C-alpha cells in the first residue's frame, strides 16, 4: 500500500515513516 507522509522530516513523521517501511508500506514524503 502506498502512503504519503506530510511532515516526514519531523520527529513524529519520521517515526511513523520508519514503522510503515518495516511493515512493507511504500512511503512517500
């Protein structure tokens, strides 16, 4: 599944992005 993360450079956004990548999501942002 593709996911767009806005604010991915921030603390919360980067942690969410890392977790989604671990769960095999296609993360953009």
